[in-house]
C-alpha cells in the first residue's frame, strides 16, 4: 500500500512539473537588453550602482553563469534567438540589412502552433527592437509569427531614443520628437526631445500583458537600453534625466549609462508587479538576458563600470566578454528560487526550450537543445560544441567545447585556445600545449557552417 501511494505521489509530482500537461499553457516573457555586459547588473557583480528589481528576479529564480548570446553584435544575435540556429546556419549573420525569409521558422511561429491553447496557439508580441527585416519585406515581425509589433524595425533607427516615429505592426506611429537631419532610416540628432522610446516600449509591454491576461501569450520584450546613439558621438548615452547619479563625480556618459540601466531595472520591476497584480505570476516564465557584450560607443567606457566583469573583450569580440551575457529565468513553483547554474547554453537554445514548455515540437533543422531540464533542476543534455562566426573586420570564428574556448580572429590566423576553467579571462593561449584539442576543434570547424552567398568568408582589411 505504501509503495502504491509513493508511486501515485511521484506521478502527480511529475505532472505538476510537466508544463505540456497543464490545462493552461504558461505565458512566456523573454526580456532582452541591448549591449548590457556580463558585469552590468549588481547580481552579477556590479558595485557602482544597483539593479534591485533584476536582482530580485534572480533571487526568486535561477541565475546562469555560462550563458551566451547568439553573436557579438545585434542582428545575428537576434536571428539566432528567433530561429534556433547559430551564426553558422541562421540567415542573418551580420548587421547588414537582410530580412528573414518566409521559410525561416521563428519561435513566435512555433508557439502559435501550440496544441491546447485557445485560438490556435499563443498570442505573440514583439515590443522593442527587431532588426531582422525592413518595412515591406518578408522579415517584418507580423510576417514572422508575431500578432502584434510595436517598436523599431531598423537597428540604426533604434540608435535614436528620440526619433520622429516608431512602428505599430506595419504602420508608422508619429512621435512628437524633431530630428532635423533625419536620414531615410530614421536616424539623426534630435532637437525637440519629448517622447523617450524606452518609456513608450515599457508602457506598451504592460498594456499587452494586461490585455492578454487570459493567456497564453509570448512577449518578446527587446529593450534598446543601454545601447548608445552612435550618431550622437560623445553624447550618445541618451536618457531623460540622470536621476540619482546627477551629482556623482563621474563622466557624464557614465552617469547616463547608469541612469539608463536603472531605468530599465525600474521597468522590469513594474512588469513583475503587474504579473502579480493580475494573478498570472505563477503561470509565467520570465527570462532576462542581453544580445551581446558591453559597448565602447557614444562616449561610454566599458572599463569604468567593469562592464564585462572578469571576462576579456567587449561587443564585436568573440572572446567571452563579447558573447557571454547575464541570463536569469524565473518561474514560481517550478524553478527553484535563489539557485545558480553553470549550465552552458546559448540564444539558439531558447526556441526548443520554449517549444517544450508549450508542448509543441520544434523544427528539425535547428542547432538548439531544449534547456527545460536545466531550468527545473534536472539532469540536462549539453552541447558538444557552441559556435559563433563574425563578419565585421573580415571573418572570425569561435568555438566552445567543454571548458575549452577556441578563437580564430581571421581566416589565416592560427586557432587560439583557452582553458576557461582555469583561465576565465582568456589570458593564456594554450594551443601549443594541447594539439589534440586543437585538432578536434579544427575538424568540427570544417562542418560548423553552411556556405552563404550573403556571408562569404572574407579576409580582413
């Protein structure tokens, strides 16, 4: 009798932790900051300012220490996130203006097919920055599985926090800002600054959640903070006010960067409070991460806040500081609160993870692995290799294999090898000492990527 009771308890418990078996599908919110470094949050070691709401997200959820963005710059990182393919396979492998194609299957399209959800699947929204298709192309969000879109299509347009317009679905929404030297991409220097787009994006996300409280919904909230306005040169860290940092004895751009990040932190807190107010907190899985490492743009200096923490490199590098980013996941009653994980995973794992959470089969031609077991504290299958390629300044590649990290900075340069377990800062190239490891990674590199007319291998300048 006791054995039967124990079996029954175990069966019930397994269903309680099996999201696909639940009658109500969990909501999924994926929050992505823009150019936020591994060391830019106080829960990841930032000491000069605090991010209490994101810290609370970590305290109530799971903080990953070995999570990777899809690339070291914006568009390819987002393409990897959306398609579940790394930059050796995904369509968009650099910041050039190429759109996703109709045959590219995004996570939004996958979730819309989830069985057991009303109206044929999840209600899907992208609010914030897209960068994967210009107006009128096959790559716009509404043609890539998103029911609703509000924000920026073009990443250069997204540099400006005070533009003259944003997009709502496929229509322009006029703002009250004035940009006298506005170019065709909507970028330029604003003179009349009224509508701060981060605030508009934050408000729109709250409205979407409130309007879809019955769920299930998928919200991809792609903040633009703390990216710089590159066209504004040394005044590019745009924020309405410096807040608590106004009187700090810091350079103005560092005050502005701290004000930007803490403003985003405030809005993450508002979002989490709304989930609780609506009574959907327990049934909502929230992720928080960044699209790549910290930048040295708009007058900002990543060394001032130690924005890459213990890591080498920043945005546009394939060393750890360019691609390793914060990742926090929170799901009450399913993810253990206050936990930390050294599970290695990356942007392209989000699609199959979300698919398993929703109880739907992911596409076959992806590089990602579902990390649901890692989220729930179970034994997790891991990648043998993680792969990145980068197409600015020529062509470079990086591979992670176990605790080994390999970097090749040009097609003609030798493979550098680092032991991340003992050399997290990638200071000591040990390729000469481990020829067998180099050989194995070289063999993998022969098959790691598909040839692309859009992204050929080019030698540097």
